[in-house]
C-alpha cells in the first residue's frame, strides 16, 4: 500500500503546454518534497514545503502544499523537453524519514 | 564536490551470493539512507541512520543489513541474494532544508540477481 498516491502515472504532452501533477495521501505530513529523476540518475530535490497552504515557485514550476498538509500539486507552465523526467513526491511524518510516491513519468515532445 | 558516491554502479549476483553496496558522503551529513527502486514504483526505505553507530529499519529491511561506523560511510549488505532483490539501490544523505530535511542522492547501483 502506497502512503502517497501520485497522478497521473504517465503524461505525454507537447512543448509549450501546461500540466499539473498531484500527490495525495490520507496522512498528515510535517513536510513534503518534490524531486525530479532522470534515467540512470538519483532523484534531485526541487523543493520542500512545510506550511499548509504554502505555494513556492521555481521558474516555470509552481508547488502547492494542501491546507491540511495531506496533499500537494506541481504545476508546470509552458513545458519544455528539458522538463522530461520522473517526478516524485515524498512526505515526512517526522523530520528524519521520507516516504515516496510511485512517481509521474513526464514526456515533453518538441 | 563529490556529494554521495555509490559503488559499484552495476552488479550481477547469483542466487545465494553475498555482496556489499558501498556508500560514502563528504558533506558531513548525520543522516543517511538506503532506498530501493523497482520499475514503475517509488523508492522504498530499507534502512536509515541518524549518526555513526545508530541504525534503524525502514519499510523493507528483510534480507539486508547495515552498519555505520563513521559519519562518511553507510554500507548495505546482502547476505543471501534472492531474485526479489533485483532492483536499483539508492543511497542518500540529508541536510536541513527550512524546517525539513532534503536528500542528496547517489547515482545508484543496479543489481540483478539470477
């Protein structure tokens, strides 16, 4: 049983389109992170959110933590081929240990 | 700026063989972790350590052992390899990130048990 459910599992879009991926749980998290992973590499941290309702922007990426700290979303504006990868969310119910979702595999076609 | 270094990158084991996956970090992080990632799945925590001499089980510890004699090194031991342990293994260490802990991951060890 996955503690964190990500949707969609797969997403294939054209360059320039917008997209949103979701990370949902029935558990409350003290913090939540988003990572991007490319084939053959380890995940790379994009952002950490810790406050319910928090919104963070990283260039064309917007991250939101749900008010109840059970869910999060990642919105990408004007997607580019360089955004292609596996996006993972990870939630911590204490500060030392994170549980990962199964990921959203994004393919942005030129 | 090595970060987290894992060796080997690839390994093929026969059923019943043993091996140690090496992990070293040069960032003086106290916290270190071992995860496995199966195709189409997220990362599952095997073991973690909050400092030298302290280790604890994660979600899927069976079939594995760890030790943490120094801050820098956190090896993962497979004693009797089984096909179910075919996976990609990631080591990570963590630093404090604005009230939470962000991981730095190694590039992984791809293990196949035949």
